[in-house]
C-alpha cells in the first residue's frame, strides 16, 4: 500500500512535459476547458518611477495586512509601517470569514482598522490586493466571481469589491482615503517585481493558495487563476478525490487542492488515516484514528516541522511511533511536497513556452508565499524541475523570491491608476 501511494504521488519527467504542454495549449485556445480564467488585470508594466506614500490592503485569507509604503520613484521602496489583523479572531468579536458574516460587516470592520492604522481621515491613495478571482471593470473596480480558500462571507460574491470598501470608509468619515486600484496577489507580486526589473514576466503565489500571472505578448498583465486548472493529464489519486469531495467548493480549485498550503495537511491526514485503518502503520491504534478523524486536523506547518525536525504531531498512548514508521511518514510527506512543486513548475514551463515559443528570452519568475519560503524540498524542486524541462536552454528562466510584496504591488497599482499609467506600455509594446 505504502509503495502504491508513493507511486501515485510521483510525477515523472514525461508527466511534467505533458502538463506543461496541456497548460500551454489551454493558454493558446479554450482556457476555460481546463478551468483557466485568464482575467485581464487592466494593468501593464510599471515604469519604475511611480512614487509617493501609499496605503495598501492585503486581503488574501483569514489574515489581513495593512501597510504604508513609500515608493521612491527609482525602482526602490521603503516599508514604513505594517499591521496584521486576524479576521477570525479580532476586535469585533465576529468571525468575519464565516458564512455567518456579511460583506457589509466584513468591510465595515476593515474600514475601522484602516482608520486606526492611518490615524484618522488623512489624504491617502489606497491599493487593494484582493487575492481571489474577480472580473476587473477598471483599475479600481472589480466584481468577485467566487470565494476560494474556504472563505464563506455572504453577500460579497457578484459585488463590486472596492465599492463596498469605499462605502464602508465613507460611513466612518474616512473619505480622504481613496481606493484607486484593486489587484490580485499574483498580479501584485509581478507588479512589485517589474517595478524593480522590467524583465520580470511571471508572478506566482505558492502559499495558502496557488496562482500565477504573466505579461502577455501585448503587455497586458493577466491573472490566470491557475489554482482552478484541471485536466486528465494531472496525476489525481483517490485521496485527491476524497479531499475534493469533502471540501466546501467541490470540483473547484482542483489544482490548488493538489499543490497549496491550505490543502497539503489535509491530504496527508487522509493518506495516514487510510494507512492506519488498513493496518499498515501505527498498529491500527484507535487513538490515532480518533485524533486524525477531523477534517483539517493536520496543516502544512505540521508537514514542514516533520520534514525539518522529524517531529510528528500525533502522539499515541497505545503505540510508540517506531523508526520505520517515521521514515514512512517522512517519505510520504516528501512525495506530496515534491509532487506539488513539480506540477507547479510544469505550469511555469507551459507559460514560458507560450509567451516565448522560440525560447529566446530570459524570464524572471517572481514567487511569493509561505510554501516557497519555508517548506523543505519545495523551492529546490521547482528549480530542478524547470532545469529538467528546459534542458540545455538553462538561461531561459530565473526565479526571484518576493517576500510579502503583494501589498507593495498594490501600492504601485494605486499610483499607476491615479496617474492613468496603468496601460502605459513600454516602447517595445507600442
Ligand atoms: C486562490 C485565489 C487566487 C489567489 C491565490 C493565491 O487560488 O483564487 O486568486 O491568487 O489563491 O492567494
């Protein structure tokens, strides 16, 4: 059983190239047949000269980040102040990401925190990094298509997000704080990277969620929503199917459920539970089964601790985890992490092949996210898999780690939108 699970998690070089080529074909035609949304962000390359002190809101899940950033206009910036707020446990006492809360409650609370952070009704532009799929109507307005990453707040889907935020700010007398841009985090990461260097052309998030953006041939910055990618070419196993069936958004975000931090712990739990029940590990200990029976009992942090320190969070009274079991657990965790990284790298290879079929350029892939930063084996495997995919064409890609730059990207977007520079293509695109 153990061997067959490891085998089902293995992504061969042939599979990498099939995933890359299916992904490329989906970008070329019928993206919707593979779940790709290709949402035009309304933004193009920043000039690098954007400057000013700007507020940014980074809303990507249960944690909300507010920052004040100074863009220096010379491709550099300084982070002046930041605050992180948990939307589940906060001063309002309400879990704002649950279905019991409404969008109005959510944005009223966000407006309150922005007011506290800004020190009252001060003149600020605000860039909003909103890390969900939305249809962009203009640089500053967008309609939420659906929640992902298990957020359930009511009466936000199909609404105009920055309008809800603006109304909430006005209700609090904060009308001098002006949301002028809304961008997805994959888009914001790429804007921040392109602000520093114009050869950045892919932006990706490998954290709680997963998504990638890129500059297309005409210089438009496109949000792929690659977390929703799905095709028969993906090595889906029985645990992926079970995880999806039990999730709050079954049949959506299937790729994200195989590769991102929000789901790796759950996948690990389903695999271990099955192995315990079949008597392959932990001598069928009832207390292990009990402690693993709840959905999301394990998270990706547990996996990184296991891989870094060899510690496994499940303690059993009836059975001491032996050396053989520790090795099995570790190998399963590695197989899951390596699968995730290889599949993601395959999509990057597909995108690069799409934007540069003759493979002439040097493409910077800007990546942000906790998995990329902290999960053992993850970053290295992405890099190795891309080398494997491009073989001799080694100079074709370069990976750049972007730590927490989505807020900065949103701030850059706020200035670009205000100065009407969001469609200001560099000379080679005109
Ligand atoms: C989810 C969202 C996507 C976001 C990603 C990373 O996949 O749908 O918009 O970019 O998470 O946060």
